[in-house]
C-alpha cells in the first residue's frame, strides 16, 4: 500500500495561541488527505486514499461495486441531500445497511460519515438550489447527535464517525457537549469529523479556524470536511485529515486540466472530462501533500487565499 500520504506535519507552528490539555499536542501527527472522486471505479486502480459519496455508490448495482485496493472513506452525501430535499430521504436503518454492504463488498472502508446536518446559513434558510430545512443550528446539532447515536446502536461494528456541526466556535463546543451528554467520549474516538467549515469568504475562514483550534485539543484527530487549500494553509496543522473535490470543480470551471496534470491516466483507453480527470485529481493531491511536507499548514499564503476567492 502506498503510505506516502502519511506526512508528518508538526502541529506546534503558528496560529493564535490556544489552550491545550493534550500531552501529545507537541508531537508531530500524521496528516491524511482523502481525495474526493465521483468515480467509484478509482477505488480499484488508483493507489491513493479516496473519498467516495454514498450518493454515487448508491446508484450502482451490487455486482458493479469495485473492490478497493487501498483504504477509503465514505461521504454520506448530506450536502447534496439536505440541500435538495431539506432533510434525509433515507432512514438510519437504510444508511447503515448501505455502509455494511460497501464495507463487505468493496472492502478496506476506513470510516463512514454519519447522516449529519450541516449548519451553513443557506442550508437552513434556503437559497440558490438549496430548499432549506427551516430549522436552526441547535436543532441541526440535536439531529446530528441523535443520528450518530442511532447509527452506532444499529451497527456498533461499523466505523461510522461522530461529526461536530455548528457555525460559531461556541456552537461547535455546544455540539461536543451534546455528544458527551449522550455518552460519547469524543477524546477516545479515532476520528471526529468537523463540518460546515468549507466556507467561502475570508472572514468565515477565520471563524472556522477559531472553531477548529478551540475544539481540536479536546477530541480525537479531527477530519475537516471539504477544507480548501486556503483552509489547510490556515489551520491544517490542527487537523488529522481532510478531503476535497475542489480539483473537479476547478477543472470543470476552467474547462481545462489544472495544476501540473500530466495528462489523464487511463486504464482502458477511456477518455475523461476534466471534471473526472485522474491526472487533475492526482495533481491536486500532490499540491496538498507538498504543502503538508513543507509545513506550510498553519501559515496562510494570503495570495493563494485571494486567488481562490477570485475564482
Ligand atoms: Zn487533467
């Protein structure tokens, strides 16, 4: 297995000083990047850690599921599902059954996201293509924690992770308290997700950074859902892992291959749209790994931040 993605990233660099009570906080921690893809078939032939969505896999026939050749993680597809329907269409029982199927048939599932409730303002109020749930942050958090408790009770053997939802730092802390009150020891969890952090404005990025630096010392290694390169530069040192499909959106928006894509890889002479180009995906991953190795996480490159917002 390719383990080159396990880069030692020192976590004692830069950023605002935050109280910490974890004795291991000064030790280098490995950082894992889960490369997002719309193509589940990559699991069987691209040798890097991948994130695939339940929304993509759920459309496949059981006998068409790939066999994974390296560890991967499952996204529950909540951003799309909540945005489109204002709630979860599938029950916890149905989702747990799907996770079990993927775990058995595809294999090497490292963890799966729960059916959590994102807390971006337009996810609740609606706007653009999102219909809005009509609920508030506290209710989204209550539903998120309740779903995790139910999934773990239905399928305690499946690696479904708890996810912290919120918007302001104090709200993420309240979500952590809700888990503790429900008997979940977040400090003992091998992975704890943090959602609603892939925001779009510099001011919101700073709010996300404050949230992450406040919560990180008190819970297991944090996974930042959909964190951009700019986000990693700001607070990647406080995360254990992240994922991104940004490469696909960039390539589709540009209508061209991105970064140092060295042409689409192909297993069988297929052609790819740039939004599904394995070369672009691996080029983006190389950039994340390069920054992790350089130790630039926690030292934001403001030019890069501005470039991303200009897109
Ligand atoms: Zn490409």
